[in-house]
């Protein structure tokens, strides 16, 4: 589904991502972990087109994304959430989901006029479903800025889902959550997989990563130092060294 | 009475100018180009009624098309830059338009006199209203029906998905891009609609003053245009109308008795208004 081929992104002399090879299969929940500054978020930003790669290739369903601008990558089926939540705070919860309905299917389904200048009627059921999924139905008219932190995270996930993605990039979705919220998030991620969404999960919270992923790659200083199943990764000496320091291995 | 009618006309035309900046400001872009689109509309409508003998209504339609066309053409390169660079780019465009009309001569003989734009002398005798016997009151009603139509259009946009997309771009371009919004298309579309509204405003302005010249479309007018939606707030179109009434009705006309001291107080009151209501008269939206 997603393939990164010797992907690099340098910022001046800093090699944020350095020759990364990664292959995410359809239907997988793929974990991307690593210490702070190891290049995880940069990888997500390069996949979504916010940064151009310095070198290397990104293939999505066999298609090279090099010349595809960010907003078209979503249309192709790649959606994301942000590490530091980026909602449209002065729009309502409902409107946040409404503006995000930009999938290829949505663009074809409605005529130009109905899509841009029509009222809220045509898409009501679909958005209601997303609100239900994220437990925000009772807050649909609230401004996004007024939501509690956990609710904002849920809304951001729902907003990504509004684009009907085939591949969902989650950038530290559990940051700042308590263990109850993490358990809920885990259920949501698993239910997304059942709907056929492939997920690339960037996360620090091991409780979530180890419990939900099929396969994990570990980054350190922009390079992949290990890849395997959660059990393999937990036992991997290089991973323990990267996380715990010099002699732990 | 005619004084008040005249004032209401000015407020109407400036409301159109403010609304043209309002829709662009929704996408987070501070444009000083609106006075330029206004000038294009003014000259276009004036030339069509005076030189080509058109009725005012189709002439205003043409000035909307001219304003929109110029705005769209300017939007593509200008909206690639952000923040202060955009302010400077649009300012340069506005001055360019003004200097174009400073040098623009196109006169034809009409009976014994020559009519049409004459460079620095300006464009005199745009006499559609007096020639057709419109009273000041009728002109006022005409202007305000157009203002009402423009407000209704923007109100409708605001209720539609398009309006939410404009605001989404204004809030966070990076997030908007990531949810699949084409930033360039959205910003240029807002600029184009703004250009059309400014063009109509300019066309009306040319006809109620009967005389336009390059100096009217200066940086001060461009500043007014962007100040209205900022002072009024982006909650809805009525903020812009309130701001125009405040600035044109109160600060400019109401304080005329102060003579030259007016300008000093004018600046102070704008600063005061912005301090008391930092997100505009109607404020930011607390509930959607």
C-alpha cells in the first residue's frame, strides 16, 4: 500500500530522515516508534507532502507521489492527524468535518454547486455517523476551540476519517491522554482497521503501540534500526539501547 | 436632506468596498489591492455609460466582470506569497492601477465637448444619473439595493460549505491543505468574488460623484477597505457595515466640526476601538 524507498529529508546539515526503507501492507496497523527527534514526524510530513523529500521515493498503491501536491494526496486516499492538534477552532465541530469531505468519491458524488454552495442537508447522515463514531454527537454545534483536550483529539481523528482515507497517518494520537482514553483510542483504531483502513501509527506510548500494531519499525537519528512484530521489537537489543542508553543492551 | 442622502450613498459604496476585503480576509489574507479593483470598476462603468452610451445596470455588470478578472489575474501570483509580502505586493498593485489611470487618456468628442478619462485631469461628466433624471433619493435606494444583494450573497456563502472552507483556510493553512483543500483555488476564488464586489462599488462611486480621478484611489482608500472588516469583525457581514457607518458616518462626517484636528482624533478612535474590541465590533464567533 505504502512504500518508502531510501527516503531522505535533510534540514541543512541535519539528516532528519536518512535513507529510510519502509513497506506498509494493505490492512496493516504499522507502528513507527523511536526517541524524540528520530524523524518520525518528519516522515509523516514527507508522506503527506508538507516537506519535499531530499531524495528517495514514496509509492502509494504503486503510484509515485513526488509530483502530487498535499491536497491531492488526500484525494488519493492519505489522511492524517497532527501531533499538536490542528483543528479549525472557530468552526463548529460539524463544520470541521464538513470542510474535510474532500475524498475523490465526495467530489464526484455532488455537483459543483451542491458541493460548494449547497446547505448542510446532503451530507447530514454521513457526518452524524462520524460524530457518533467519535462520541461527539452532543457537541456538534460547539466551536472546536471550546472542546476539551480529549474531545479535540477525537474530533481530529473524525476529521481525518471524513476524507474516507485508505491510509491513515496518526502522529502521536495518544499524547497527553490518560489510560482510559488510550483504551478508547485503541478500540477506535481497531475498528478503523475493520473498515479496511490501513494505519501508520507514530507513537511514544508503548502501551498503545505494542497492543495494537501488527508490525513496528524503530527509527533513531533518521535511520531504521529495527523492524519486526511487537514481540520481536521488545526483545531487540538495538531498540533497548536506543531507548535506554549505552549499556542497557 | 441631500447631505444625508449623500452620506448614506457614501456609506453604501464603502460597504461594498469593505465587503470585498471581508471575503478575502476570511481566508486570512490582508489585501491592499481592493482600491485597485474599485478603480478598475469605476473607470470601466464610467466609460461604458459615457462613451458607449450603455445603461448603468449592464455597465455595473461589466465592471463586476472587469474587477473579478483583474482580481483573478492578480490573485494567482500575489497569493503565493504570505503575510507582509502579500500586503506589499497588493499595495504595489493598487499603486500600479492608480498610476495607470494617471496616464490613461481616452477621449472622444460628444457634441462640442470632449469626454472620457484624461490622465491626471481625471474623468469628468459621468452624468448618467442627472441625464436620466434620478433624484438623490432614488440613487440612494439603488445603491443600497445592490449593497443588500452583495450582503445576501456573502451571507449565503457563509452558510454554505464554501464559507466554512474559506474560514478553515484563514485559520490554519497547513491543516486545510492536509484535509484536501486546494489553498490556491480557494484564495483566488475569494479574491475574484472580492474583485467583482469592489468593481460594482467602483462603478457606483463613479456615477454618484460624476467625477473620478486617480488620486481618489490611493493608499488611504485601500487602507479603509481592509480596516472595515478588521474593525467590524469577521463574525458576519454586518460587522463590516457597522464599521463603515462608524468610520464614514461618525469619524469622518460627525467630527468634521473639529477641522484639521479630526484626523488626529480619527486615528486615536480607531486605536481605541481596536483595543476595546480586539476581534471587531461583532467579535469572533463564540458559538457557531
